[in-house]
C-alpha cells in the first residue's frame, strides 16, 4: 500500500476532464466484491457494484471464472485498486518528533517492529502523513500488512494477468 485512495487518482497524471474508470476490488474467502466508478471533470459516478461467488476449484480455476464473469458483465477499467480488509491489517496513529520524510519513514519502520511480534521481513509497512505542526512533530497513520496475506490476495489476480495500481485498506477508500 503506497497511498490512500484520495491521493491515488492524482498520482496517475490524468487530466480532470479525461474520463477514466477505476475498479475497486475486495477478495474474501468465497467472494470477490467490485465497484466500478467513472471519473470525469472531478466527478465520481458509481457505474456498477458486483459480487461474484467464487466456485470450488483451484486458484487458477477461480480466477478464470472471475475473468469470464467480468467479461459477461462488461467490466472494463483503466486502473484497479485492491482494497485490503482492515481486519487483516494493523493500523496505528503515531506522533513522531520529525518532519523530514526520510526520518519519518525510518521511525515508522522502527515502530512497526516494536509494536508487532512479526519480523521485519514478514511485514509490508507503509504510512501516510496526516498532519505536520510547527513544533517539529508529525502525526502519521502507520499500516502494517502481513506479506503472506498480501501475496495471497495479489497472486489470485495475477492468475488473470492483473497487478493493482494501488493497494488500500477498505476503510480508506472513502477518503
């Protein structure tokens, strides 16, 4: 996860009046939930909300069934966002005595290893600056995901040739 959804669109370098579609997808044990939105002129319009029940079978068979379902439903998108369930993440708000982005990044990594029983190699760690103040402190949102869970979600979609443009917590999609 690199950035919350509110900053994701701006990072794509598209013009505000250029229409494009973003697909937000959540995967759970038995379903794939998707929301297709059209973005144009600063407006966001939900075009489709879909839930697909995964059939029994291998990951490859499930992924292929999803691909076929999306084709039948006419799902077409320019970018897609994998929304990761918050229940599978650790999110903490930290107040750090720094304003330099590099220092903040190092402090977040240090705090992540202190606040979880996981080893550094088992975690995907990211953060978002929430507020900087004039006294030299920065409030950040730190998010930690188990790499194993992240790989499981990503590998499912890799079976149909998809790699997400962004990964966000499902609760951050509304930001």
